[in-house]
C-alpha cells in the first residue's frame, strides 16, 4: 500500500499535536495549581544556593577582571599557561578577601550598633509617645475649633497607639515563641550564601570554560547569524544590567558614607541607623532617597531635640543635590538609558509585585527590555526604509510618503558565509522525513 504524504498537512498535524500537548499540560497545571506551586517551591529551595552562586559570580566578575587585567596584567597576558592560571588564582583570592573583609566589617561593626540603636528606640518609645501627645496638646490648645471639628482627637490617638502597641507586641511574642524556627531560618540562609560563595569561586576560576560551553550550545541549535545576533544582544543586555546594579550599589554606599559623616558632625542621634536606611533606599532610583528620608526625619522629630530633624532635612537636600549632579553622573552616567517616566513606572510595578527587591531590580530589568524593544522597532523601521530617530515622528509625519527615501540608514556590513544548517528546525524536519520513509513503499 502506497501512502501519499502531503508535507503541508503533515506539518499542520505536527503543530496541532504540539498545541494539544501544551494545552493538556496547561489544563493539568490549572487544576493542580497548589501541588505544582508546592513542587516549584521545593525546586526553588533546592536551587537557591545555585542561583546565589551564579549571581555572586556575575557581580564579582568585573572586580576580578579589573584586578587580573590591571595589577596582574603581565601575568594575565603571558604566553605561559601557568602564569595565566597564577594571575587568575591571585585575582580570585584578592576578590574573595575583599568580600570577606566587607562582610566581616558589617558583622563586627555595623550590626551591633544597629541592634543597639533599635533597642534604644524601643526603650524610648514611651517618651516618644509622650512627646507626640504634648505636641498635639499644644496644637489643640491653640486651635479649639479643631477640637470641636475632630471630637476627641487625643482619645482617638490613645486608642490608635494602644492598637499598634497590641499588634506589634503580639507579633514580638509570636517571634519570641518561634525562636527556634527563626534561628533555623537564619542558619539556612547563611548556609545558602556560603554554598553560593563557594560555587561562585568555581565559576569564576573556570569562567572561560563555562562561557565557551554556553556559546557552543547556542551555535549547535541556532544558525550562525542568529547565534551571533543572540550573543550580541545578551552582551549588551548584560553590560546594561550589570552596570546599573553595580553602579547603583557603589553610589548608595558613597551616599551612605557621606550621610554617616555628616550626621556624626551634626551630632545627630542614631547616625548609623539613619545611614543604613539611606543606603537601602538609595538603591531605589529616582524616589528612593526621599522615601528613606521620611522615617529618619520622623525618628529625629521624636528625639529630645526636634530641631535636629530640620538640620537633617537641609543636609539630605544638599546631599541629594550633590548626588544627582556629581556622584550619580560620575559613577553611573547614562547606564540605564531610560526616560524618567519609565524609571518611575518600573519602580511602581517592581515594588508592587516583588517589594523592595522588585524596586531595586525593576529599573535594570526595564532598561534591558527597553533596549531590546527599541532595537526591534529600529530594525523594523530600517527594513521599511523609514527613519529611526524619534524626533522625526514628534511633529507632522505627513512627509513620510511611500516614495520617501531615508537618509539615516547605516551601511550594512557584509554578512559571514553561512555554515551548514544544523538548527533544531532542520533536525526536526529530518526526523519527520525518516518517519515518512518508514511508512512509504517504493513503487515497483
């Protein structure tokens, strides 16, 4: 029996089968969502050290490369493989020593003072509440019409404070009752970080091998021009993402250091705690410093000398002016390439979905997506012989007619000679052909 295979309908059948399989998997996931989430959480918990290791290696690679190609340049460019390995080992050791020194300083110097400041705030909570009550009494005594309008504002304030105190005291008791669970969670986090750092050492020591294996895999499944294009996009995205994150961390550290020095000179209380808060919120671009200044100002308002809050606000305004005009342009430049409105949108979306981490990573992720989408749009315009400059479309675009000739198209570079097609689509078509031959008989 001869079977006349129709290639068109065979392709349709294969795509339909794949669509049915994907739909069945989606239905199974929807009806077993809780079990799928539980399994994914287990996988996430197991892979946490791996993710931490890859991320640490990704962040520490520029520092190690700077040491290797700077202070150890003679060894790193040597023709002797042993000398290059020696340079890599020395650079990696110095990088890890710097990380350990920073972590050690944080554990030994910063954390104890932060705990001391938090305990002092907790112990002075009654005096802070009394200060607020006295301040409200003065306002209500000077404005009796305000009391008539609000009713019994002091009673409402007392009830509000009592409710907050009850809520947080219950939470503190719950935390104290689960000390073992909390300690175990901290130990588990430290274990994951330690394993991640050890893994990052192996990744940095053999980074050329891992990068080469990744590129080999990409070229095995993609055409040469597509693989080169994909690697170019990944290179630009990594440059933008890494530059934004590392630059923002350095900028936030410098601002926090200046803030600590300024608060110490002004003799403000809780200077280290205020500097730590400013460091965390300075990681959030655009609006982070102003959000971080609010709790610090309130904390100083409740102190023995509320006038210190005014000096702090003046100091922060000056510091943020210097940061925005000198420090940030010097360190970051235009690393994100995002307009201000997109920075604000990325912060809002990232913070709404993933909290503080989303607000920190939202901007670099949005910068990468913005770059990819911009490149995609410009390529389409270039193919249609249309201008890529946005200013060309800002005004009247009626002059762009079908006979319009674009003048800002760069010259196309000669494309490399394509290698034999070993893409996944070609391999899949070969398997289909073999299956068809198995069921097809030759005519006599």
